[in-house]
């Protein structure tokens, strides 16, 4: 029988399919802003049990696909928000986007479940296979490691273990612990509970260690709270620019003031008078601004540092761009035939990519910083790819694209994970929020309320910890764990499996 016929013949009925989707959606309760791990972890066990119900490869594929679609559809519901910034142009795409994304990422889980059904200890094999595809999801087609299963531990001390094995490693361990009750109901649940207590204990110990000395440099974080649909309106752009100038000059100037992603609605190349206006507001002290820059017919989404009388002292160009948001695959054809361009790009039909991670030297007081622009903070491999270890990390972002319910808070929690993984403090400056100071253990030291205009004065930058195991080994521990789980699962070709 052909693969196509086997797949069609294994399509579940509507009741079974609905329960599979519901089980997957329940896992999403662990994602921010709910972060209800105590509901998400039992839901993960239930979902994995449902995935193992079919004995055939084709049936297993459908079960994994449907559970995955439920999980990603619920977790990534914010994906519709960008389409309603300009609803008359893009609104019709919103339902297609959420369905295609849910089932597109669900395919990863479908394939994983189809592979796992060929093993003797199927629960362990399923944990290994899901861990493997979640790892691959962070790299394939430029990668999208958003809504990993391990993200359910936000706000819980066990999250500190990402300093050892990263977000993917925590995902693999979480899946393995969820598999244990499916192998041995009571003893498996007991082992999983003991492991969770051990993880909590490590996290509490790690959080209780002495704090490193802070860096004696002051910052001002500016949150303008610009609505996305008004951001590029010429009249509103002037109001927004003036708002940020006012927030910068209020009171005593900081050693460096930071504006969020694409905060400046002008181009320095065509409006050279803008830079001196900005630094005049800071008393000549450094100002790091999110701004677009152009050379010829190419444009970049950039962070630039100004000081003195408007002198440009550093530039970083975002290199990990958002597909469809900052550039369009086959963008020229889509623009020519359908008039569809990249949502976020205001220069031409899309941004160009920068050269890669870059550490900027801001002088002896401020030290060295690794900039991350928006989406780059969801990739743990980017901080590891820097040529030297910085003193701190800086994320500027415009999360107005992500709505106000789930997306900005999920993005914020992922940025916190980068701090724990690297043992480095992270300063986050967002247009609408969350603007915050995060220490090297991922704790929020200071924050501005979400959705308000204002500024946050930071008297000193939290200190850095020593190099973490994850910073050294990267995804190595996660890969070893996946291979071990596959090895313990025992491959066999069972008769009658179709």
C-alpha cells in the first residue's frame, strides 16, 4: 500500500482528533503569561499518552500532528497580531497564518511520533524524538525556537538548570520526565517527582549564591509606547520623536540612554541634524538608538551609538532577520506580482542582514555589550557565537507587533533565559514593554509597567557571573541526552506495523 493511502486510511475521526488537539493546547498553559507548569506538565503526560495510542506509523503521524497543532496553535496565537496592524492589506492572511503555523510546526511532532512508534520503550523514544525535532526547529529554515516545551518552567527555580544545558536541554529532560509515568505509573511518577525536586533544589541553591559586583555605570531606558499602526505616520512620528527626547532630557542625564528598536523615524544619512538633537537631550552622554540605516538601495535594522555633538561611535546591524516580517523569501516577485512586502521593513522591500554577532566596546565605565535586536533574543546560539564574552547583553525590541496578550510576555521570558544560559546580565528596552533590567541569574531587578510611556533609571548594571557550562558546551548535553534516550528505547521492527 502506498504511503499516501496509508496516511489517508489512518485519518482519525473527529472526536479523536478534537481530543488530540485539546491535549496539545493544554500543554500551552505553561507558556507565558500564564506559566502554569503545574497544569502544563500533567497535560504533557496526557498528550504523550494520546500520541502513543495508534500502533501504526501512519496513525502515529496523525496523532503527533494533531497534538502538535493544538500546542503550537494555542502557544503562538499572537501570530495574528501583525496582520491586523494594517488589516485592510494583510488582515485576510491572519487565519491562514495561525493554521499554517500550527500545522507546519505540528508536522515536526507528527514525524517524531512516527519514528518513536518503531521502538520498544516508546515513551522514552517519543521523548527523544520530540527533543530532537525541537532542537532542529531552532535551526531549520533560519530557525524558530519559540514555545519550546521547556519554557513551561518560567518563574520556577528549575529554570536555573538552563545554565547547565540550555533551553533545549531542559526541554529534553522535561519530555523524559513526562515519559516515566507512561513506562511505570507509580514508580515512574515517583522518579519524575524526585528529579523535579532535585531541579528545584539546584535552582534555589544557584539563586542563593553571592551576587557579583555591579558595574558602576548608570543607564536610562526609554519606553515610548508607540502604537504600531501610528508609528510611521509622519505627524505621529514627530510626536513620538519629541516624546523620546523629553524622556531623555528629564532630570539628570545617565551615562547612557537607550531607545528601543526603530525608535527614530528618520535616517541619519538624509537627516544629519537629527543626531545632534538626540545627544543634546542627553547632555552629550551616550545614546544608543534603534534606527534604520541605508546605503544605496540596501537598508538595515540597526542599533547605533551617538555621543558628544552627535558623533556616531558604534553601529550594529541585525543579522538574524524575521522571515516575512523583515524580509520576504522571493520578495521581489511577491512585491511585483501581488504587492506584498515585508511587514516590518520601511526601507525598500526588506532589510539586509548584518554580518553576525558583534560585541561593542562602550568604554571603561560601560564595558562591552552584545546587542540583540528583537527576535535575535530567542536564539541561544547567537550569544554563544560572539567572538569575545561581553560584560552584558542589550536587547532593543518593538513588541507592539506581538499584540498585548501573550507574545510580548513570551518574548520577554525567552530573553531572561539568555541571561541564565550565559551568566550575563541583560538590559531590555522595548517600545511598549517589557522594559526591564535582568541580572545574570534571570531575575528581574527593575521593570517598567507594560503599555505605558516612561523611562527607567538604572543606577548600575548588574555584574556578570563566570562562564556557564552551557556557554562552553552549547547543545552538546541536549544531543547526548537525546542519543541516550534513543539507545535506551531499543529499536525493533514490529510485525504488523504499517
